[in-house]
C-alpha cells in the first residue's frame, strides 16, 4: 500500500510539473518477465519510468542511497526501499555481476527490470555504446527487451543539479519488444551474440531518441 500511495503522489507531481508525453506503452507486456533498456540523461529517469509503466519496475540504485545517516539518510533509505530498488555497492569489484544476478532473480519471479545499457548517465548528451550486460540478462532470463527513449529529462535535472525543475518537453517512448531468442539460433559465439543483441537495442534507442552517437 505504501508503494501505491507513493507512486500516486509522485505521478501527480510529475504530471503537474512535467506533463510527460508517453508513447508506445502498449509495447510493455502487462505480465511476465521483461527488461526495459533505456538511455540515461538524468537522476529522475529511474523515477519517471516506473511512474508511467502500469507495473512495478525494479531498478538498481547505488548503496549510498540506503546507508546515509540522519534525517536525510532515513528519508533516502525509505524512499528507495519503498520504490523497490536494489542496492549495489559500486566499490565492490563484483558489483556489476551481482547486480545482474539480482536482476535475474527479478525476471525469474516474472517481474520487470529497468536497466541503462550505457552504465551511467550521459554527461555530454550523446548516446554511448551499450555494455553487454543487458544482453546477458535477456539471454539468461529469456526475457524480451523493450527499448526506451527518454527525451528532455536532462532539462529537468542536469547532471550536478541537486533539485529538479519544471519542464514541459519531456518525452518517454517505448519501442517494440526485442526477442533475444533469435541470437540463440544464429550459431554465434556467446560473446558475439551478446554484442549483436546489445547493438540492436542501442540502435533502437538511438532511432527513437535521436541522440547523437558518441
């Protein structure tokens, strides 16, 4: 109930402040495992996507959001825990693999998992090459990948700005699902299959977002 109430409040705030234009939402399966692979322009991306998708979307969040002290730390921990985010310690050399294993658990339960193939926010506005972890996850979990293009969220909260600001030009586009099973039948070596699938996902994001490639 707490999650639903928080989501309702944030949805109202987002609508009033941003009026995001959402398209292609029918491409997101209403049930079953699915990966939402998006470009990443702003901190608020991980909040906006779950607000517009009509099912719970789990994201990875850095462990610092769960370990802070004082009132700010408690609010941060409550917020990210309530949103269902999974903490990951970026100082841990195995953090990347562990986050993928956590994501695989989400998919195994039939859930929706959000991921940024670029690995971090774009600081130059360009779309960077995707890491193959998204393809590993799709192939291991047998889950379709829905490419997501975010436009304008960097105008709401640019990198380095503490608080978001109203902006009415935000767009969120959901592309047609990409079935990873084709890579399993092409005879490619596993590393080649992951690279090909990742590049296909990034190409779709590029087409929808019109971001220049890095």
